[in-house]
C-alpha cells in the first residue's frame, strides 16, 4: 500500500489516526471553558504535547516492529516505512527523540503553570511509548496495549488537558474521560483485529490474538456501545452537563462500523482499514460533542 507521492515521514506519523490525540484535548478544553478557567497557552501546550507523543509512539512502533519482523510482506495495512525500506531505523529513532523532546518541552511548560509532580505522569507516558513494542519485554506483544491506550490516550490525556488550565482534575473530567478512553481503545482493537493472523505468526500476542476473532469483535462492539451508553447516562443523570449529550449525534456513524467488524473475515483487511480510519473519526466527533457540551455547561 505504498504511495510514492507521500513523504515517508508523513506515512510513519500515520496522520489519519492522529484524531486520537486531538479528541481528549478538545474534551478537556471544553471542560475548562465550562468552568471558566480556560487558558489559551494551556490549550496550545496540551495539544502539541498530545500530538507529539502520539507521533513518537507511531515512529517507535514502526522501527520496533520492523526489527522484530512483525511487518512482513503478508501484512495488510498502511505502509510501515522501516520495513518497506523507505527510511532507515536509525533515522526513525532520531525522529522518536525529536518528537519526545517536543512533548517534553510542552510537558515542562504545563508543569510550570500547574504543579511539578505532573512531570512524573509525563515520564510514565514516555516509558509507555517506548516499551509498547520496544525494549526487552514489549507489553504490546503481551496483550496490554489496549490497557495502556485507555489509560494514557483516554484518561490521562483528557484529565491532563483539563488539569493544564488550572491545576485541577474535577470529577466531570474523569467521567468524560471514560467514553473518550473507550473509543480510542476501539481504534487499537480494530487495528489488531486486522493484523491478527500476521501478529500470531511472529509471536506478537496482542489482545486480539489472545481473544481470537469472536472475542475481539465483541470487545470492539462493547467499547463503542459502552462509550455512547456512558455519554447518555452521565448527561441524563446530571453527572456531566446535559449538553454533553450532543456527542450522541455521532452514534449513527457507529452502526456500519460495528456491522463491518462483526462480519469481517480474515480476508477483509481493506475493509477493516476503513473501519479503523472511521473509528478514529468517530472518536474525534464524539470528542467534539463532549467538548462543546462541556463548554456550554
């Protein structure tokens, strides 16, 4: 699936999935606006930090998976630049260092305007990024990738984006972070469902490999359905602002995605790629609805 007209660094960054980093920042920012503590500098720092961290993860995964032989010619999916010979692994690792450096600078700024203990969270996020598919014992090869994504790109990203504005993480932010965590985790779930056979062949025991296709389909359905269920419950019971129910407007988009995942076979890689990209868009649209609703109060 190599496109020679696209810069290999753009391919390695996987721009179609970067919605995963933007959505929680929108939600955290909306909560800050609703609480009248919004800071433009905090928004900028949180957004750049989130994007840089996700790009660093994508770069690191590209290089690490290539070294472990996880990106074979039989894999159906977006081009991995190291495995395809478009960029040397050394250059991609330099890219990891640069993007983590950018994320760290933003993290230092957020800590400076809130509290310095926040740096501990940043260090944990960097370690998680580097050891997902790298290091001697990559946890992404042992079924823990989804947990990490839920924690760091769901809970921590949402609450951290809210925290950046005034140094607090109200209960509302944590509640809104749960559906954000569910949908961002669903992105990884469908990615691993697509790669289940090639991952199993090289000993990459993702959660999809451990659960098998039926279990992974069920997990995807539960995450998407659970996300919208939580949005409805929180808004109806007044745990979050009623306007956060605007996120439910994106629910119809989820129906064909769930239908495709539940019917996909081992040969439906291209269809699952489309589901992955549209799940990322769904995640973003839900984030927009939640963020706007939280801002309206």
